[in-house]
C-alpha cells in the first residue's frame, strides 16, 4: 500500500512511466540532493578502515565497525585522501560550474588528468592516456586500458544522477561522455547504474523500485545486468539472509578475469561484483540507513566506496533531514571543510548542486517558478551494449621480478598479455624511461614510463586481441639510468578459451 501510494502521488506507475510532471518545492529537491552528497561522505567515512582488508570474505558479525563522535571531521582533516569518491566527483562538478552544463568532455578530461590528486587503476590509466595524447573515449577503451572494467567511474558518477532529478536518460547521457574517460563496458555500466539510481531517488521513496528500475538502463545481455538481476532475484528468494545472497554472488560472479591485479587473487576491484555489494546493502537494509551502510561494508572488497554509494543513494531517497542524527553527528562541523585537492566543501556542493539540477530540469523541459519545481520525468532506457575484453581468459601468471636494463624477451602462447612493474628513483630526481615494444619482430609502440607517481603508467606493457598462437614479446629500454630502476614484476597472459587445467606437472622444478 505504501509503495502504491508513493508512486501514485508522484504520477509514476510501478513498471515504468511515460513522461509525467512531478512537482516539488525547492526545499524538497535540496533535501534529497543534500542527502545524496552527505550519504556518500558518511558511508565513505564509515567503511574507510576496512577498505580491501576483507577480500573474498565478508566481515564477521563479531567484528565491530567503529562510529565515534567527531569521526567525519577527524577523517576529513586527518585522512583526506580517503574521499576520492567525493573529490573525483567534484572535478566534474567544478567544470560544469566554470564551463556550463554543456561543457564538452574534453574539458572534463583535461581537468581530471591535470588535477593534483593521486589516482589508481582505470583512473590512472585514463589520466596517463590523456597526458600522452589519447583522449576519450579511446582513453577508457579496453584495448587501451587494462582497467576498463574496474570500479572507478562507478564511484564517481554520483554527480550525474544528482544533477538529473527524475531524468535517468539525461543522467546516462552525461555518463556517456565522462564515463568513457576512464572506463568501458561493465566498468562504464557501474557508473551508469549508480547515476540512474540517484536520478530515480528524487521521484520514488521505494528502495526496491529504485534498484530495479535503474537496472533498465543497462543492456540485459551484459555481465553487469545479469549479475545485478541475480542479486534482485536472490533477495526475493532469501529475503532475510544477506549472507546467503553474498555467497551466491561469490559462487557465480566473483571471478575477476579482466583487472590484472585481481587475476589469480581474491582481490576484486571490478565494478560488477562491487555494485552487487551496493545493491545487497540497499535491498537488505530495507530503508534503514545504518543497516544499509553496515551490510554494504560487511560485504568486503572496496568497502569504503560501496557504503558510500549505498549511503548516497539511500540518502537521496529519504532526504538529508531523515538521515538519523546518530549518523550525522559531527557532520555539520565538517560541512565547511574543503575536500582535499578542491576549493569546495559540502556546503558549497549543496548550493552548486542545486543550481545545476535546476538548470538541467529547465533544459529538459521542466519549469522553475518561485519555490515550485516541475520535473518532466523520463523512462529508464538501456544504453548501448559494450563488452570489455571479449573472449579473453586468464591463462597464466608468471613472476619476472627483475630490472629491465636493456632487453627483455618473453615467449608466450595466447591472445593477450599484461606486464606490471614500477619505475622508481634511487635519488631525488624524477626520470622518464622510454621503451620500445616489439611483438613477433615488429615494433608496435614506444612508451614513456615516468617515475613521477602522478604521471606513472599504471600497467607497463599490454596487448589484446592478438592472433591466437605463439608470440614473442621483446622490450627494449632506450635510455637506461644508473639512478633509476625499471622493475618488471609479473606477466599475465590471456587465451581465447577458459583455462580448465587445475594442476601442473612441473611444480617445484
């Protein structure tokens, strides 16, 4: 009854809607927007101490997760890098503020690539690509980005939904350009899905509806859609046991075969399984803010980003005023603190975010008259289908553990490879190594390998979609330095068929 009444009041059917007008006051709009931003901060702070400490397992019930008085302010001042979920979003918010809500993707790409903050995974590969002349969408494409399916855009897409109230199609359009700066395929879908949930949170108070309706933005044949659809189905099958659904996710979806750092390890930073943990938190939390944060955190893996997403979406659904005081204690003391690497605080974002949301509402045919806002709502419709690394299956991981001083030769069989390593300085001066890559005797690229952390090449050498069969890879350093090391760590090779062999006869030889 509550579900039907809520949707009836908003002019929304339970199975989607043709375009309807939803009216609300500016205060109501602001309350939901503030709830979305504040919910992220609270969730990120709560889950911060457990980030990637529980991989392949959930956090046991007896393990307390602290929430002391003043924790938010303390974390924002003492551990500001924790809030990459927020300051990454704010890069794009700032571009919209300075360049207008129609700012081209190139402006966002340049701002993000040249920002002072440190980056990892898909974000760092995207940054490196842009700094070296490869702009979006190529900067996020899987052939140019071994991290294409990683969580990065998923934790940064909140702004797109929060500036598109009740307009999931507009939110996903914004995601199309910005999300392909650093991601592709399932990695992109993670951001699309989160943005759609935020957008729908403005016009429905039903968590189950928001979770299910937002999934309509993702193509059904994608891995991402199938995983989240399974979570929704398992929630119906096991409505009171989130751990059973967690186990089902582990059995079917926890194998990371694309992000190199997670292959052959329990570490999993891909968007799909971490989005599943966000949804587990939302569905089993049943609208209870604390329970939602706790479950999404206890699922493990990226357990600060996941409660940040769950807390943000639920915060937008219930509004800032209905986030329990227990979870907001100390928040007001932190709302005027600028996020690191930005000139924006939460209070700034509340104001700027409302401004952008009103601009988008009017641009999409809605009206703002005095204190009344009329939103022309949109259907949630699927974006185009994309798939990263199609037909690529991890074959083998080999330790290298040596400095690349002149040449390195690798013979392998398969259709792809990734070599990880680190460019390090022995003294104070930074350096940029240059290396040539030869495949089967033909030069395929020349790359720069900076020692400067902000400009580093996250994955040293990689190639995909090769002709099946035997290959020889040769790496040649053009400018070795006695004051700097170019350390090769390991290589992962890929084949076009799943590896079904579970044993080796030459172990220990």
